[in-house]
């Protein structure tokens, strides 16, 4: 009897070869590959009870052995070189790489404590990365409390989010893990909205300057061909939309963060016909 075999090789190409440090990531990606093959039993070890389904699985079980073999570094192939089924190959690899050795635990703790927050990526990705390293530690039998997880989330935040860090630490009652995650995600979303409004403001300002003979990429005044003065400081100490200061926020003028993470609401000002005026929203 012949069977039609569908193997999503595009998923397999995204899987890095198995080594001594990536079992956690590798196994998750391979599980997704087996799901695409409709053979999740490879990793669970539970075989189909229906005779027809079992016969079909046995064909795939033998075929997928070679695909597992192809995603293991040469120095580790001896572990599964005599295996003839994917289920047995998976079991051998799991027993070898998932065992909680001192080296594995040290590498997992190091990854947990030294994970870095990339401010160019959504904060949700950073939270997911920290949670993933926490889950890896738990597979090695290590205990990671919510308090420790909160500590790592906050201490590795990029400095551009220092104001969010301060808000969380200034709470009268220490927030739980869920609350900390919600604050971080909410603040990040607000920062993205502010950045979008700010970019739109600068575009409108540039277009207005262009209509008066001033290049949108120039800081020169069309009246005297000299450098224009930065926007004035308002009564609250903010210098709104000053793009000439490279070391401060181009939104509010503070030097403690970037415009992309500014949480201060900009006032609305009517610029009228003054060429040297600036738009803030």
C-alpha cells in the first residue's frame, strides 16, 4: 500500500543544527516540523491506535529519521546513527541533551540573567525572550520565582525606558508579574503612538518650510541664511520639537530618553505665518 507523504521542508530549513547549547530551541522548532508532517507522535511516543493510521505513521516514522539526522551536528551523530525510527532517534537525543548537567544549568542561568532588551524591537519580544529562558531553566529542574523574573525584566531594560522602570519601582505596593508585563506593553504602545504623531508633525513642519523656500533638511532661516534658533523653552521647562539637539529627546527636549519613548503630551500651538515657528501636537 502506498501513501502520499507531505513534508514541509521550508520549516526544516529554518532549524539550526542541534548542538550542546540549543536543545530547548531546536526541540521546539522540530516539534513544529513534526506537526506540519502530521506526526506529533514522534515526540510524544504515543502511537495511533487505528490500524490504518498506525501503518501510515510507521512509514513516516522511518522516513523522518533521516530528517532528524540531517539537523544534528556531525560530532553528535553517533548518538542516533543506529536508529531506524524518528521516535527512537528523538528519545535518544532528548535523553542526551535535556539531562540537567552543571554545564547546561550554568548556560541557562547565564542566558537568563544577561538577556538584553533591544529597544528597536517590540517590548513583547523582550518579554517573550525572558519567559523562554525561564522555561528552559525549569526544564532543567531549576526554580524561577515570579519575583526573580520581574527583577530580570526590569534590570535588563534599555536605558531609554528608564522612566517606565521608575514608574514600576515607585508603586506603593509591589506589582505582580502580570501587572509589570501589562505596564511595559502599555507604555511601549503609547511610545509608538507618540513617535508616529511626532513624525507626522515634523513632516508637516518640513512641508511648510519648503513652501517658504527653506529645505526640510536644513536648519537655516530663509530670512538671513544663518542657523535658526532652537524652539524656546516653555513655562514648564520643555523645549518642544528641537531636532538640532542630538543628545536630547526631539519631542520634549529632555536628555533622559529618545523621542520614540517619550511619554509627555505635546501641547497644540497655532503657528500662524511665522516661518520660525514650530508645530507641536
